[in-house]
């Protein structure tokens, strides 16, 4: 930290007290203070006021948090791209997903994802001239988004509590209920990105800036 930064942290009254003390000490040496060049005297007074506080200032600075480890960061670095980048190992079938959904999802999303009390997951439509009914099947453009969201935020009262196998299974079951995959389908890191959602082409891409 430079001298000016340290001066900004020093109360004005402390500097005044130290300047008064230094003038008294110099006058005791028999040399009039007025004989010191103006700039030199100013510098001496400032250094004398601040130097004893250097160690105390560093010690008094707050130390919030700690450096994050790679293992701690990995627990939060779980975003999944449309191409499936970041999908973990694991696998889940429609039948397995039905069991997980009944136990951990149905209370909020209704039997077979029909909604009530929370969002409807199945059916819906995006039809010009009509009020849209947005669900996973009618609106979401990528199947990988379903995995990302379920793993990150569901169940509502216990987010991030599902295993990767359970998330794959629930995703398979919801996609099956929407008629997007077959009843015997199984999903994993290779097959999930290949699922084409009905509304994949219903969005207008926004180019990044600056363009590549």
C-alpha cells in the first residue's frame, strides 16, 4: 500500500498531534522550524505521522472468506450446454424416472406432470394467435436444459439432492410424457444431447458481441 493510501486511512487529528510533537522535538534541538524547507518539512511531518501506523493498518484490515478449492468449486460448476458439454456419467430409464417422479416430484407437479400446485410439465402449445401454454414439451428448446434445471433446483424443498442417475431418469420420464422419446428409452451423456425438442427452431439466436 502506497503512502497516499495509508494517509487516506489516518484520522486528521492524529496527523495534527504528531506534527505538533515533531515541531516540539525539533525546537528542542535548537534549530528553528522555520529554517526547514517547506516541502521537506511537510514530507518529514507526514512520514512521522504515518510510519508507526503501517504495521497496525495491515493487521487491522478485514480478512473475509478463504481461497476456494477446486473440489469446492466443482460442486457449483454444473452448467450444461445445449451440446451436452458438462453432462456427468450416469444413466436413467423412463421406468426408473416414473418411480422417482412419483416419490419426489408429483406432489408439486401433479400426476404425470399435469401441474398443480406448481408448473405443468406436459402438453401445452405455442400456436400463433392463441395464448401460449409453455411446458417442457411445447417450449423448451434443448433437452439438456431439463437435466441442468432438475439437477440444480429440484426437488423444490431439497435442491441438488437427486443423484445423476435419478436426474437422467426423471428427464427421460418427462420427455416420454411429452411424446418426445419412447417408453423403452434410456438417457445418458451421449443420448440426451441428441434428443430434438419440438420447439428447438422456435427461438431467434442472439449473436455474441463482439462477433467471432
